[in-house]
């Protein structure tokens, strides 16, 4: 696939329209519930407190993550629900998504550490953004995870 020109957004929950929220929940379900075969409560009450970072190819949601303020998932600001549509996984959108999510945390919450709960097999990927492991490995929803922290820069 030729890399499309993507439109990037960072929106508070109140700025999301119904169609955007539907696309976000649909992609999260497609990847986290169906593809990864995890039965879990995706709608966890954190979305209203998040800023939603997304990439769009016209009407198609390409990639998504949520940036959360300190005290919601961790003591620090955090990034979660990082997902790229299977149809767009070869164009580098995931790498840009993480970079833009870090920027969103810094712009919205100020310069401070960012903590993530990463799937263990992605440690090297997140490490390339300055995240370092800060917990033992644990299993969440049947998948090995590790907490990683990116110091304030």
C-alpha cells in the first residue's frame, strides 16, 4: 500500500462526534477483542478523561491512542489503547502515532514522565521512544505486559 496522506487529530472526549467515537470503538474492538481474542471491558470509564489521538485516511480510521492525565491509569500521565488498523500496518502509522501521543501528553498535561502498560513483545518498539521497563512482567487479559516509563524531557 502506498502511504496515504493522513489527517491527525487530538481531541478531548467532548470534541468527539458520534461517528468518530463509533470508529474508535469499532477499531479497538476489531483489534483488541477479535484479533487478539481478549474478552475484556474496553469501555472502562477512562475515555471521558482522555485526549484522543487519531490518524485518518479520508473517512477511515488508521491509528488511535488515548492520552490520559496523571491519576487515571497511573500516578503519571499515560498513553493507552494504542492501535493501528490491520489494513494500514505497513505504512509507519504506529510509530507516528506514539510520537504524536507523547507530544499530546506534553502539550495537554505538561512536561512530565509518561507511563504505559505495554505488551511485553513491544518493549523494543517503545524503548525507541525513551520508555524503559519499570515493573516485572505481568499478565493482563491473557497477554504478557510490562510497565514502562518515559522520563520527562
